[in-house]
C-alpha cells in the first residue's frame, strides 16, 4: 500500500475542509435584501410606497444580473438618455 506524503495529506485535508465549509454557505434571499433596503429607506410595510420600493429593488437587481451576464440592455435602456429619437 502506498503512503502519501504528509504535506500532500495536509493539502488534501485542507481542500476537503474548504469544500465542506463552502457547501454550508447560503446565499441571501434577494427578497429579504430588497425588503431590508426598503425598511432602511424608511418605507412603512403594507403601503403602496413600500411595494413600489421592493419592486424597484427587484427590477434594479435583475438589470445588474443581466449586465453582469453580458446580456444586451433592453431597448428602453439603450434609448434612455440617447440623442436619437
């Protein structure tokens, strides 16, 4: 039976521990983040203003995800602020 070098065993153990701990990490729920942000802005839950704030946060997050993914901006986003009409 072949024995592993002690340094290799440490690297393998550290890698396994990193993978195990990484699997335990959870990503925050986007709606919770949206609500927390609107709470911090001072909107009262249950109001139209609060609902609009949450929807705006959701829309803005989706736009950020789309930009990060390299997708083309929507027609409205492309024409916003442009000199072409």
